[in-house]
């Protein structure tokens, strides 16, 4: 293995810095959790939210999808960007098809280095590739010797394996349409057609970038994108960056444009899409000046941008082949000429800051809420101790009757507070009833009934426009369910706010307003899914497809994905409802304990079980402990408060792309 490029990859450096930030934040959260537990300041709901925040950090991944028609140099680009340190190509790269099935390259430390492949025959059994990921027995596993570059090279050839099957078998798999003239032309004299041996592949590979959470998705071209709708409905849209690869010697072909439309759909301004114009070394002409070559590259970039309706700043001309060679040969001048560093810097600028912002918004908001609850508990404890100290100090030198009056007052306040507690119990009962009503239409059984109804109606349809209408009705029903649930959750928020105002008026408490929650993001997800579904159908004439095949495709991909969105909405809504009352209940428990301790202290003084000075000393010690806890909590908050290191790596990234990247990041937040 080579020692690596003479210059640190901007992408590697940016992702590595992100990994350090993420690990430091996870460690700070763990320290906070253990401290809160030791100080008895962590209620079960806060503990659950902390565990969820830690799990989200530890399991965080950067997902980069490479999308292209075959022979665009996509595998060579992946080699150049990620695997040049091995001194040669890791992914097979040659003329023609080198990736025949969708491939994920990642690292899971729970598994040994290996290649897992899902046989193409699973397409006849129904279910998406994601469904089969839960079934280990469906996959074939091949060991990966990471100590041998040649061994890895040979193992990676697995993803390019093909086989010839009868046309009828290919049709069952959804890989052959006799009415498609292009596919019919591929039919051999013996009635067989060449197809991929695998439906999906997952490569578990301990590379530094992958160990830091990078996941590479390699897609095999228009045919696979058309036959695996999960790619355009789930896998690629969920990626944090999508690199659409073209070849300078081919321009934007009809199949390129078809892939672009299916991948991008109705969102051509999506900030996480970059266009890579590869093979610009084909434009290098020794008979032309450097200026003439630059002008030709610029014309190609403008042409691609105009065809795809994107800003030219999002089109990156590169030579992956020259960039790979330059890294292996430590040729800095050639590397700059390949323009690969500019693409790597752009990807680093797109990935790390956007992903970091997502984690920051999701995680820091949760942690600050928990720290705020603990701070309010300690502040209430501090206030109670100060009040008790004041009362006991006023008793110094007073007679027994004054102590009796103070005891009666303390007992009366304790009884009044117990009455207020009943309101909390009543609020919890009403809250859960409202929550059940609000999310009833989002529960699994209700969504399952909707899927069954859609299935029956689609199978009973006879014309393509009827299928389209049923599909639109399915999406509209899902949106209506989310909106109805949103109205119910808004009512819950108003109710909790009213309970808090009541406690504030009666007891003088200061509580933060309920954390805001909205299902609008899930409605937007349904909208995007419907757009992707429509984009899938545009190039397909439904009259030329078997209606049953279309219905099965719709149910296995669109309905399954939409059901997952609704399940996520229900899960997050339930978590939000559970988070509403614990801050109030914590305050109630703390106040109850303080009132109880206050009454007991006066009783001990009255009954001569402890001197007044001893009780005052105990309270002063307790107050000092609260001050220590507040200081420690402040230090934990400062450690968790996010710093803002530079994750962008070398080079600059156009600000307009950075803005769109953050907009895309916001859309990914869910």
C-alpha cells in the first residue's frame, strides 16, 4: 500500500475533523449523563433522550451517491477520490460496464471485512433490497483480504458478475420487456439475455474515510435505476451528496438526461447535487494553447449547465484517470491539472458542514433542554434552601410559640401544594387521551388498512389514468392524516402551555414553553415521494407494462416508503408528547421534597431533636452543594456548546452552493 498522497486530501481532512468533533461531543454527552445520574438529576425521559442523542452521534453516516450511465468513468472517479492511497485501482475500472448492481461501500466494525451480495433471484420473491437486509440468510458473503490489494481488486470484481438467463426468467425479475426494442436487440440467438448476477452488494471495507462514517453508493446506470425504483425513491434521495457523472467525450446523452430527471425529479436546485464532467483529459491537445484548452472546458461546462438547468458553479470538470495517476505518482502539477482537488474540496464543503449542522441542531437542542431542566431543578432547590435558612435564622432567640406558628404555616403550604399536584396528574391523563386521538390515523394498523385498500383498488383498475388517480389519492390520504394529527398535537401544546401558566400564576414558577413540534417535514417527505413516483412513471408507457407488475412495484416501493415516513412521524410525535410533562413533574417533585424537608426541620426543632444551629448548618451545607452542582452543570454546558472548526478542507466552495447545501440539509432533517 502506498504511503499516500504528498498532500492530505481535503475530503479526508474535512471528514476526519468532523469525526473528531463528533467523538468529542459524544464524550461530553456521556460525561454529562454520568454526572446527572450521580447527582440524582436525571429522570427516565431525559435519560432516554440522552441515549438517543448518543446513538445518533455514534451511528451517524455521510452518504455520497455516485450516479451515472455506464462508461462515464464513475468507478475511476471513486478510486481517485477515495482509494488512491492503495497505489493502484481498487474498484475495477475499464471500458464498458464495471458496476452491474447497486453497491454500497461502508465500514461496520461489528462485521469482518467482506462483500455481501444479494442474488438477483430475490427479485422474484417480492420485497425491496432494504427488506432483505433484515434477512442475513438471503445474502452470499465473500471474505475480503484487506492486506492484499490484488486480492481486494479480484474480490471487487464480484459486483460486475453477470449471467445469461432465458428471456422469460429475466422478465419475471423485471429485467426484460419484450416490447422494448433496445432490450429485444440484446436477446441472444439462444433466447437468453445477459443480466447482473446480483441485485445489490454491500462492501464492508476498513478505510479511514469509511471508518469516519462515509458511505459510498455506486449506481450502475439507467437500466438498474429503472428496475430498482428504491434507488430513486429512497437510497439516492436519502444521500447527503449526489455526484452525477458525465463524460466530456459524450456530453449529455439522452440516457444521461433520463437518469438526471429521475434522480433530481422536480428539484433541479437541490443543493446536495453536484455534476461531474469527467474525462476532460480528452480535451487536452498539445497543438492547442493552455488558454484554448481552458476555453473549451468552459464551453463544455456551460453547455452541461444549460442542458441540466443548473448553475455552472455546480458543474466540476475533472480527469479522474489523471487525478488517480497523479496521486499515486505524487505529481502535484498533474493533480492540479486534473482539477480533482476542486471537486474534493467542494464535496468536503458540502458534506461536513451540512452534516455537522444537522447533528448540531438535533443534538444540541436536546442536550440544552435537558441541561435547562436540571438547572431549573437546582435553582428551585437553591431558592427553597435560601427561604428555609431565612426562616430558621429568624427563629434564633425566639420562643416556642413562634416555632409552632412557623410549623403550622409550613404544614399548610405543604397541603396546598399537594392539591396543586393533582392538577399534574389530571393533565397527564388528558394528555395521553389527546395523544392517542391525535396519532390514531398514523398507527401501523391504520396505515396498513390504507395500503390494503390501495392495493385492492389498483388491482381492480383497468386504465393507466385510473392507476395514476389511485396513486394520487394514496398520497393525499397520507397528507390528510398528517395534517389531522398535526392539529391534534397543536391542541396538546396549547393544553400544556395552559397548565404551565396555571402553575406560574399560583406558585410563581418559571417554566420554558413546550418544545415546538410540527409534522410539516413529514408532509414535505410525502410530497417529495410523490414527485419521485411521478418522475418514475413519466418515461414509462403504462400500456406497455403488465398492470400487475406496476401494482406490485408501487406497493413494494412507494407504499412501503410512505408507510415508513408515517411510522417515523408517529414515533417522533410520541417522543415529543412524552417530553412535555417531565420538566413540570421534576419541578413538582423538587418542590414537594423541599416542603417536606422544611416541615421536618421545624418539627425537629420544636421537638428538640436537633438544635436550631445544627439545622441551619445542615441547610448551609446543602446550599453550598447546590452551588457546586450549578457550577459543574455550567462547565458541562460549556463543553457541549459547539465550537465551529473549519471542516471544508483545501480550496473554496462557491457561496451560492453552500447556501443551497444548507437548505438541502434542512430538508434532510427529520
